[in-house]
C-alpha cells in the first residue's frame, strides 16, 4: 500500500538510546514512526534533543502523553481532565522548543490501579471484575463529561496542527451499532463518540492468548483479531487503525509476548490482508532488546495473507456480539 503508515510505540526506551544513529537508521530503513511516551517529568532537554535528532534524521515523530499512576496513567473517563491538561503542557513544550511533531497519541484504557486490582483474574472474568471495580452511581455522567473533554482535546490538537491517534481496547468495537455505549461505560473508555483522526485498536494477539490460557491459541487470537477488525472496518473504515504485539511486556508485567519474529510477521500479514493501512507495533524497546532486532524489523515487510478463522474465535466473537446486544436492549439509557 502506497499510503500505509507503520508506527512503533516507545514506552520505556531511554531518550539517549532512541537518538542513537543506529536506531535512527533502522527507523528510517523500515519507515517507522515512533510514538514516544511523554510524561510531565520528562518534558525537558533530553526529550527535546531526541526529537530533534530523529527529525533531522528524517524520522516522523509522534508523542504519547502518559499520566502518573495515581492519575490513572492512561486516558479514560476518570482522567479526561488531567489528560487534557497534560496535552496542553506537551503542546507548549513542542512549541517552546521549536520541535517538529506530527502526531499526539491518546491511549484510552481503564485506570492502571483498577487493572492491577483485577490482575489475578483471567479471560472474561477480568472484564466483569474490572466493570465492578469501576462501577459508580455517576458513571453515565462521568462518561458523557469525558466525551466532551476528549472532544475539546481533539479540537485543540487539530487547531494546533497535530494528527490525533487514539489507542483503544478492542472490546469497544462491540459497541458499534448499539443504542448505548455499553462497553465504553463499563470500562470507562470513551472512544467512538470523539472525532479522533484514527483509532488504533490494540489487538495484541500474544496478550489475548495469554489471558485466556490454553483454551485460546495464538492462531485463535489472530483469528479473533481479524474478526474484530472486520467489524470495525465495516462500521468505520476511514478511521480504523491497528496496534499489534507484544514484543515486550507493558505496565502489567504479566503479559504474554511474541516468541519470535514469525508471530509478528503473521500478525502483519493478517492485518494487511484486511486492508488496514495504519499499523503500530508495541514496542520499540522490545524489538531492540531481542538478539537479532533486524529480523523483527524485517517482519514488518511481510506481504498480506489472511489469517485462517478458527471455530474458537468465531464462537467467542459471536457470543460477545449477542451478549452485548442483549444487554443493550435490557439496559436503561445512558
């Protein structure tokens, strides 16, 4: 695809490593745009220097604002106002240092503290436990206010010339076509009613197979990823992007990761076959930490090939689709 974009999430890589000529060369060779984790504590000279080195080297840069753990870490219905304030601080930092940044990525996930509170659960029980942990009498109002806050943030970023990329958990795809935002309300993750430029669905196959245990293989997880993305594309092709992985663990530290570059290649091939033209990989530090990072970068060039749809994946999605539609019919308006 001539217009295809390939990005890579960069959460914990030191800025000095990111700015190394060898890393910049690899990013350039493979047309990778890093999405750099940006916290209020690191809005200083090392970050500005790294962005400057990347852009001088021809690399397109995006920033990924992240809150403190106490504030929820990611953007969500509980932290929308805190994220809006951080985004404005990041934009001032970019302007004050005369930096070239194309994209601001807003990662919309449930609060980190809530996720850690249900870490011992697995599969669908984790979703239920998380919804119980986030249940409050005012959660419907909280969701509406967060949608309004994120919409203002999107408009603010658009006014200042930034592309917005929202990262979303794939369960939210089930809300497409419902009369109420059932999943978004339960998990405090408002996405679909905000006019983001792109929504990158975090269909992490290694993590999915790990959370569901031996009942869900990597092939099942890849098939489920494909089926979910097909639904997302059917509702909104223009704004649909995808994040794949994992090459390293994230904040939970218990996530299953890719075993080899073959896992990455199979995921790349599957999403390309669906026509998705905006692919992000988690994470750059995970790739660079592998014994042969060049093999991982080369996997990003894998040509399209549809993932076989397994019976397990089909049954899982059909059951979730029916359950959310039934619950939506029975639930009061939000």
